[in-house]
C-alpha cells in the first residue's frame, strides 16, 4: 500500500474516531512515519480545537504509547474485510490475521472440559443435567461455592477466589517440586493485567532519575506500551539471532551500563518461551539472568505464559522460580514475579481473560501495597478465574473427563509442533528469508533481505522498509503480519512476526501465497 493510498484511506474514513486513532499511529509508530500531505487531518484538528480534551493537552504518556500488533496494518486489514463484504474485487477471498496470537479466531476448537465447566458455573441449573460428567460438576460446584451468592456474577476477593488460588499453588508445586503459598498467588484478567500491576509498583524517581526496565529486543509490545504509559524508561537488551535468539551476558552488561547514564534500572523482564522469537531458554541462560539480576539488584519479571508451548526436540521449559530456588542462597531470596495465562498454551481462551501472578520474597509492606492497588480494580473477571482453575486443576486419571481431555490437549500441542516446523522450514526455503527454529510459543520471526530499491522507496515514502513490505503483502494476498520494527530489531535488519496458528490447510495456503508474493516482490524491486 503506497503512502498516497494510505493517506487517502485515512482522509476519507467515515469513522472520526478511527481517523484520530490512525493519525496517532502515523505520527508516533516506530515502523510507520509519514510526512507532508498524509499528516493533514484538517477535519479532526478543527473538531479537536472545540474539545476540552485534545491531543495537545491530554496525557502525553498515553499519546506516545503504541501496541504494534494492533497498529495501522490491522486497521487496514479490517477495512479490507469490509470491502470484501461489499463485493470489492481483490486478488484473495479473505483476510488472514496472522498478526496476533488468537487461537480460536484461527480455527482452534475450545477444550471440551473447559467449556463444560464454564457452562455449569454460568447456568447452575445444568448441574442436574445427566449429560455432564460428575467430575465436571464437582469442579463447577467448588467454584460456585467460592462465589458470593453462588453466582459468577458476583464480585470476588480482589486477589481472586480462594479455592482457585489454592489450585494454582498446587499446580506450581507439581510443576516445580517446590512449595507454593497460595497467598502469593494473585489471579488477574490475563497475564497483561498482572504484569502492569507489578510494573506500576516500580514507578518512582530515585535521585532525580526515572525508573528503567530491561526488556528483550525483539520484545512483546505490551512492555514498551506500558513503560510509555507509566513514563518509565525502556532499556532494550538484544537477543542474539545468530544463537537462536539466545541471551548474552555481555549484551545485558552493555545495556545496563548505557542505561545508568540516563535512568535508574529497577527490573528485568524475560519472556520464556519467547514472543515474538519462539525460542526456549536453556537452564544455563535462566541461571545467567538470575545471577545478573542479583548482581545488579533488579526485580525479576518472568513472562512464562507459553510454558505449555514447547515443541523442539531437546528444548525444555525451566521456570525461573524453580531455578532460582535450586540455586540456593542468596538467589533464592530474590524478588520474583512470574506470570501465566489461559490465553495461550493448549487452551487459547484469549477473550475470557484469565491469568495469575505469583510473587515471592516481596517486602511485606510492598505486598500490602500491591494488594491495595489491585483492590481498586475490584476483582478479575470471574469466568476468567474459572478458566484458570480448569488449566491448573485438570481432570486426573480415573476421572470421567480425563481421557478426552488428554486427547484434545495432546492433539492441539502436536498440531502446533507440526505447524511450527512447517513455518520455519518454509521460510528457510524461500530466497531472501531466514528463520530460526520455532522452539516454542506461537510465532515465527523471520529475517528478510529487502532489495535496495525497495528500501529506498519505503524511505522516500516515510515508511519503515519492513512496514512497506507488510502493507504490500496485505494488499496483494490478504495476509496481515506485524513488521519487526514494532518489536525492535538490530539496525539494518528487517523482520516480521507471524503466528503459526492458522489451521494446517489454511496455513499451507498462507505459506504458498507468502512465497509467491515474496518472489514477486524481489523481482519487482531487484
């Protein structure tokens, strides 16, 4: 899509709010900055001048924050979907939104066990229905007993329903072989909510310097967006693409040394398995991060929402809590917050917004402040809490739902493993592309070599080269991806993120279209 057509799309959008939203992304997005006529939003500017709140006097932190996976490409993809519904001719029949890890939107079927429990807690009259197994009914009753008035429509305690928190603690104990106190478990509306609750505690200027947080580059844009919103400094540490996106201690040292010149580093975020990179950290890497964080007095945030999504032979998930504890003192006394979600894994229940945070070794006074902070939000969504209970308290051997649950879970994970290999193998077979193995999570992050003419054309239009590529891909194939610049990348390199979530037949078609487009793109701009 050219800058001229994109400008036209914005100027003539009938939806004023959408227009303003796109305007903010065009101005502030790291991968899409246009100039001249394409920033001429006279209608919205005139209307804004009559408002009490406008772009000039609103919170500047909100104005500059961005979330790349829902940026201008998705807006254009939605516009194309509407054009297709109106019968506009395109060289494709549907838009494939490979920009976000939304499992069910890509055709993954819900896990029967989870949906049956949700049905019973939502409509308790079904507890008398003979179609539902007894183990399903037992779980539903336990959840409802934890709800005031026996209804999931009531508020719960702010940290979540006690019995579910206890089930989470038991799950962590089984996973790590280490005791877990349920009072350290806080249920949340998806891992994102828990992550923001912890980062919020770190917002404090010290000795005149703003707080900084180390985040991996490439990163999940939740972190850059939240740090911008909280007026905190982003400290990027680059993962090593040549070592399968591994963590390098020298790079951590470089990033924190540079950061201390302008901010006060207070925490480090690690995403394992990785998003968008799909790597699974070795135990040695996990130990390195822990020792580095201890040496530098950093709070550890372990984003472990993809812990069920490990595919590659020889790869294994190691929780930060397990490794930290097994290292012994002084590391076992370090402050750590780890996060899990029901949105990923084999469940894919993104829209129900369930997750948990486990915090260990927190100062008791700080923990009290954390509890006070989350109480202002009243409680996480109760249906999300119920889904989290299903994840951490699944059917056990001998229970009626056990075999079908295990079969569905294994089928989902097996298919994801096959798709992970297919995606990486296909991209590596295409000239001008290279892709590390997708060891885990739900994404591939290939590097693309773009022709010099295409790079120059993109820069002439004021667009990042990988965004130029992505818009061309969307307009010609209907495939929506996210440019690598939305996640961060080494200067002079170009990437994109795509999910591995389309169902096998649709994924093969997507990859065929991708290959044909890429070869034509190289030919056009050679």
